[in-house]
C-alpha cells in the first residue's frame, strides 16, 4: 500500500495521489490524463512531466491497487488522439484513499506538537452535560444527540492524541543533550511552567468529568447509542447493515472514556496517571535545570584541570622543568587551616588583608593527622550492677508497702470515713490520694463520686452522708478533721480476708 513512498519516482507518485485527494475534496472522483496534469500544478508539482512518464506512473499506481481506471463512454470524441487522452478515467480506490490518508496523517504528526489542554476537559464536560439534558428530554431531536456524541468523541480523540504526542516530546526532552545550554535551559524552564499551570485544578476537572459520565450512564448508554444511531441516518451498503459495526465503534469509544475517568474494573483512572507523569516530569526537569545551573556556576572541574596540566607537561622544554612543574602541582598541601579563626574575631575586621591580619595559631596535629586536638582514650564505664540491684530492691519494697496499704484500706462495702480511726503515715497518704481523686470527679445523679487509680487496680466510691457529720483521722504525725463520707474501696478481682476491717 505504501510502495509509492520509495524509489526514484516517489515524489511524483505522492504528488499524483495528492492531486486525486484535492479532487475528492471538490467532489471530483474521476480524472483524465489532462485533468491529472492540471491538478498536479495546483498541488505544487511544477516540473515538466512527459505523457509517457505520467501514464507509466498511473499504471504503476494501478498495479499497486491504489488507482482504478474506467472507460468514459459518455463523451463524444472527434479524433483518435482525443479518444486516447480522454477515454480513460482514473479514480482512487479504497486502498488509495487509505494510503493517502496514512501519509497525510504521518506528515501532520511530524508537523504538529502535543499539548496538555485543560480546555479539552472542559469541552468534554460540556458535551456530557448536553447529552444528559438531551436524554432527559424525549422530545429532543436524535440528530442533536448524534452530533453531540460525535463532538464528544472528537474531543476525546484530541485529548488522547495530544497527550500521547506531548508525553513523547517530553520524554525526548528529558533525554535531549543540546549544544546550546542557554536555549536548552529556557526550553526546559518553560516546560516546567507549562506543566505546573496544567496541574492547577486538574483533580477538580477530572472529578467533574467523572460526575458527568456517571450522570449519562444513569440515563443509559445503550439508549444514548440507539438515539445517536437514529440521528446518524447511515446510508445502506452492499455489504449489509452498517448499524452493528457503528454501534460497536461507539461502545469502544465509550469504554475508552470510562478508562480515562471512571473505569468499571476498579483500576486507576488514566487521568490520575497523567497527573503522576506530569509531576515526575516536573521533578526530573528541575533536577536537570539544577545540574545545568551548577555546571554553569562552576568555572572549572577536576577533569579540566588535569587536562590543562597534561598540556603543560607536554609543552615543558626540559626534564628539569617537568620536575619543577610536578613539585608545583602535587607538592601543595590542602588548606586545612582555612576554617580556623582568631580567639576573638571581633578584634579583626573582615575587610583586613590576610597579609596584615595577625597570625592564627595552628595545631601541629593539623598537618599530620588533619585534627586540631589530641584525642585520648575514653574513660572506663562504671559498673552499675549494684545501682540497678538497689533500685530493684527499693521498687519491690515500695510495691509491698503499697499492697499492704491497699489491703488495709479495702472495704467489704460502704463504711464511714470516721471508722478508719488511727492510721500509720503510709496508709494515711494513700487514703488522702484516693479521697483527692474522688472529690475531683463530678458526682452522678445519686451524688456518688467514682474514680480509679492511675494503674486501674483500685476503685473508690465516695457518697455523702444524709445526716452529715464530722470525721477525725489520727496519725503519728497529727490528726485530720473534715466532713464525714461513706467510703467504699475495692480491688476488682481480689478477694478480701473476711473480718479484716474488724481486725483493724
């Protein structure tokens, strides 16, 4: 089908097909030999072509099944020469139309540039909303449904083609190594700005398209296609009914729209993948721009320095000069003292010349070891085994005292606070802690205050006495007097020894 694009007569073959394509645009389906010659000049072919060469080119296109030829019996021919020139009429075959369209598409792809256009997304939303309104109105014309669906598919194809083209150009830009770094940097900086502007509100527009697709699907996609089919008014063909193939193409286009914005298989929408590709491209481009900027800021590198030094060695006249150059190049020590400062830097102005400023004391270790201080062995780590044992013993003792205090304070039921009577200091401190926790809690409807300790092991309930009263608690350090309460101290899951309150 594309043999006409190669060979010595490739340009002539292409011009002939272009001439037939221009004739088809003017609804001229058949051309004679003179008509082909005229059409060649209109498409830009200005070279002189002999009749034998033109007929030979037409014959080759017929052999490749790109042209068809018929005899024109409707004309009246006055001479044999006129019959020879005007009898044969050439026209494009289906293969010829396809070949010409393929070449035109290839040339348009080479000449076009991809783009990420948010206006296409807005146009898709507008067409989906229009379809939703048309489907909701049974009186709306089917032709309007067909034309709106065609516009929607056209916008979707534009989105796909532009996205693929732009992604390809973007990847080539990431791999490009331009000679002009300034132009290269400007192009990449402009691309970063373009991507950042495209990503603004991309999520919002994608969600709007998804919502619009969902609204149309609720009205019924099959119903949409049936109405569009009636509005298409497809002509009859010799091969059979064209409706099934037309409907299948519409379903495939709708599945493509779903894959981009609302996939039915639970996969990730492609518009989100486009979002990720754009963000990764921005990061990559910014990294490349940083490297370019860094390379422009750095006047020289180690590789360039060594190459320049090699040139000096090659140009040295004598061996003594080589030795002196070696000593000068590799006998220098690193400037490890450059970071040192004076003991009181405020006394030396920053504008002072190094030759006039007082010297800085430099440690002798800096030259040999690269350190300004002498490091000695670290001190021995003391044995903390005894300390850990003492702390563990103290913790066990405190725990035992706490358990004993809870056993003393535990009650089998509500008792008066004044019944505790005399308590030792440790138990008295635990009781004060429980009373403080209970009084800090807001009372319930019955006036009771309930709380638990921080470890949840002890619960205390404090209720007021109907008749009031005063409670007096005595300890070896003194006495405490205050309002009397009904106190209930219990430990969930721990059984008390009967008679323990009486024993105290």
